[in-house]
C-alpha cells in the first residue's frame, strides 16, 4: 500500500475500503449531510456488527449539519458506535479527518472533504493520505487529538431525542438567518465553510503545573486519616471497589497516594493533562522509591510501578491492549462522577485490579451516570464542602445574592441549557454590566474568579471592567497571548483584579488565593455550581473567608440552589424555605429584590408534578428514549420519591404524562392497585423485593405463579451474600449473621416469617401466604402478562437500588 498520496476525487472508495478493513474507525467531519452519510452507512453497519470501535464527530457550526444525516447515524448500534456533536457556540469548526487502524497498520486521511456526496465524489477537494509507517508520531498525535475533541465538555451525544432537539435549533437558526439557508440534494451540494472575518484562534494549552512541596514524606491531614481508615475497613470487609467523596481542597490526590502505598502496581486515570503531572508528583512524594510514568498522547511511558494515564489516550482500544487486564493491583479514577461515560467504561471493564477507587468532589449524577453501581454501592467516605467548613478544613463563605433583572422566562430553554444567542443578547447590555460591576465593587475582596455563560459575555464584561479602571483578563479557548498559568500568576500577585472565564476552572485546578467568586451566569447545573464554588474555599494565609457574589434571576434552579449551603434537613421554624441554615462563620445576604423574586418563584413554582415532568423530559432527551424508573432516579435531578408521592407509581406518572401507549395505559389501569402496592409496601430490609425479584427472574410467562419459601431460599441467600454492601446492609444483625453459612431450612423459615407473612398481612389481600405458598391474589389475563411484568420489574429494580443506596449512605 502507498505510504502517502494525494486524493482529489472519489474519496468515498478510499474511506469505504478502510472502513471494511479496520478495527478502529474514527471519522471527524465539520458537518454531515444525508447524502454523504447514506454512502457510508452500509459499510459502517457491517463494521459495527463485526465489533469495530467506531466514533463519529460532527459540528453544528452555522447549522449546516442536517438533522436527517444525524437521524441516519442513530440507526447504527450504539453499543459499538458513538456519535457526538460539537456545539460550537459561534466558534468556527472546520476539521475533516478520517483515522483507521487494523492491528499494527494505521492510516490517516486529512484534507478538505466533509461527509457529503459532492465532497466524497465529484467536488474539487484535496485530501492527503498518510500511512502510519511514514510518521508514527503524527498518526498518534492525530488519534489523541481526535479523542480529546470527541469528549470535550461542549460535545453532545447524538440519539433520537437529541436529534429532535437539534432540529428545533436548526430550523430556528435558518428562519432567523434566511440568507444562509441552503437547499441540498443528492446530486448537488454547496459546502458552506464561512467563518467570521479576521477570526484568529489560538488554543493555549496550559503548561504543566509546577508542583512544589517539602520533599520530606508527608503525613495524612484534614479528612485524609478518617478516609484512609474507612478505605482500609472497606478492604477488610471484602469490597474490591469504593468511592470517596471529598470536597475540593481536602487533598483527594494525596489521599489516593497514601492508599496506594499498600499496593505494588497502580494506575491513576484522569481526563486533564495537568492533573496527571500533579498526581505523579504527589504519588512519588508519598511512595518514595516507586517511579511513575505518564501515558498520554505524547508519551507512552507505561513501564513503571505507577502509571498516570489520560483517559482519552487509554480508552483507545489499541492503547488498552498494551497492558494485561491484571497489570495493576490498584486503579484510581479521578473525577469519578464522569466514570459511566463509554470511554471510562471501556477501561473499567478491561482491567481486573484487586481494588478500584473512585475519587470526586461532586458525587451527584451527571451525564446520566450511576457511579453508585460502578463502585458496587460502596461510598467508603464522604465529606462535602459544608461539612469541611464545619470542621475548619475549608474557608467559610459570605454569600451575596444579587438581583438579576434579565427575564429568563423570555429565553428559550433547550432541554439542558438556555439558547446561547438569546441568552447572550440579554446579557450583553451595559445596564447589566453596570449592575454586576456595582455589586462586585460593594462586596469583593482582592482576587476574583468570574464564571460566565459564554466567550462573548466573558470578553464583554472584561472589557467593560477594564474601561472602568480595573485590570481583568478574559480566559477561555479563544484567548491568545497569555496562558492559564500566566493568568493565575497575575491574579495571585494582584497584577490583575479578576479573571473572567467560561468553564476553564470547574475541575482540576486550584487557586487558593482566590477570595471572591462572582457568578454572572444562570445556574443550569447544580453540580457545576458546586464545583465552581469550590474554587474559592481553599484556605490561604491572606484570606479569612470566601465572598460569593451570585446573580439571582428567574432562571431554573434559582430557588433551589441555596440548599447547597444548608446544614439542616429539619423543620424551618418560620425561616423562609429558600434561606439556608449555614455553618458557623458563614452568612447569606440576599438583596431585598432577590428575596421578593425567590418568594414569587416559590409561590408560582411549577407544581411538583410539572417539575417531575420537566425532569423526565431532560432524562428522556439524554437517553434518546423513555427512561426506566431506575434511570429516572439515576439521571434525574428531582428526588425520585416525588414520583411515588405525587403519582403513587412510576406507571401512574407515565400515564399522567401521556407517555404510555393505549395498551399500556389499559394494563396500568387494570392493575393499578398492584403496581401501587409494589411501590409503597414498607421495606426496612430488602427482603420483599428480593422475593419479588426471584419471581420476576422466572420470565414474563412464569413470573406471577406461586412460590414457596424453600424454592426461593437459595436465590435469596445468594443475592444478599454475593455483594458485600447487601450483606452488610440487610444480613448483619445478630440473628441474620447466623445465616452467612447457608442453611436451607433456616433461610426458608426467615423468608416465611419476614417477607411473606408480613407482606401478606399488609397488602390488602393483593398477596397471600398460607404458611406454605406465597401467591398473588388476583388474576392476570394472558395478554397482559408481559406488560405487567415490565411495569412490575421497573419498580422492583428501582426499589432494590434505592434501598441499598440509602443504606450505604
């Protein structure tokens, strides 16, 4: 095969050939058209069915990518194919590259062609083919750069629901910009790659953060001793996985380094390059005598007792194969709340360590995650920022809630965020900037970090502040002439007053000297809000507290986010619902107009049923289909108990929300009492649901038939004993400990006494137990068994998960 060549026509033949012969297929196209995707689809489907690793990234710049093209891509099996959309936010996005690998052979095609018929066939295009053998370094760099782009925070997974969402934005954009509209046909397409004039983008990667410390071996401090004890107890109890939740500033990385002393080989995984180098320094500081190696896009130094790997690099199948599944005794995953994404799951499922440890400051579920399940339900230690402030380990805060005059009710909500153009139009007003500046001058201390919604807003506000005589910097992906490190140094040495940023400092970078946090963006995510608050809570000799200045408007979550500062779940005793009970030394000051707004929002707040519906819609958009009950619990932001409280069952909610088919609705109504009984029956232990789970596992045609305690006993015992968290939650009192060694008669007697007799007595005669046989006390029509099985199973799965999650906490 030719090592290099120029391809000026019939590119589709080259691409299809490589799709047919490759195990790794990564396609990067600035935009995708239905005609181009149609040409590639059969070859991609065949490759997916043979198990190829396929990733496709397109962009939404100027909304050229056709919704119909994305709809076609959703037909590919999502267990083998990942499709994501780069959300440009006005930033030009023009890359076109196709990467392939088969065993040791690799190739790269990069040039001018997007995934459109004209670009792949008859258009005037130049594309350069490069064989991996020509330049291993260039090929590897392109592979890693692709993975970085693919999992950037502004990319969105493409599924049937998100395609609908994109189509709304696509249509709205072309109505608003009719001069940019284009009609596309299979035979004729015009490639539109217009960008703003004189646009000059220089991506400045942050330099490796220098890590200076006393080189004497450190001792655990703050929360670390308690967390280490909990981790060691976890190992002794038989767990092989655990999550540790520690607020930013308490030393999560050093904690992991101390724990790693007890293991011979360690893999530390992170998704930011600077974290890898910081972690390597910390681990070598603690584990003196053990060397560490970096495994990322530029360096593949994996032959060390401690390896610090970029998830973007490691998750590539060919890179994973450099290691044996049992290469590491301990695997540590930083920012564990990301761990259910496919890149992390590929790595987690490949390795077989003696222990898996996840560390995070924000355990709340994001991106559809079930981190609880990944660590087998074991949260070994938890210390949030409020608890850490109470212990004196983080700085106290003074919160100022400032009234925001923007009417967010007039800005389109797109499922998980506000429309960017409409939001920017409202924010980029001099009166808004003046309000922000006045309140900042009134409350600020010496070093401010400002969190903005967009690059436009960050640039606008920085320039406005500078015009008023202050020294500020706007720091984001378009920033040139200054690096992140230089900007931080200027802030620390008070050469500047503030840094205006867009999601740059959410994770991984600490600036202890920051004593003022300014929010000029609506709070769309409580997780991100928590992360950003953490940037200011590190203790520092020059600060007594952190000042938080926050714009409060009529946006989503405005009336609930103050609960993050609350120390009490108890009755308010006359205190306004939205005002938190804060730790000693912390205060909350609310602008009178902000108080009036919060009162108004509380009174007119969407009824609870509507809030559940909105949450459901967001989860549905994320998954691309109707979520199960458990998925609603794991992915939603509304407390899942609201479903039972307001609708009595998940099926009841689905019926109310008109999410059931006519047949499903009929089944729900016919067996409503049973579904509500499964939802509401008391559960101090999991026993009732374990019996029901056994019945359900017999399958849709057999699940409702009677069972005996003796029949259930082996399954019942095995279920509770096979996971340490189940055993410790429900099989750990004086009597049940005697059952750790299986005795069929004793287990059967427990089942007869506890779940079967008790459930029979409290179920309003929906279930019966005559001392020998446990049965349902109602008839099920043969045509209803499957649907009722599915509805019952969803509740059972949810209740078992929720029970053990609650017990673990």
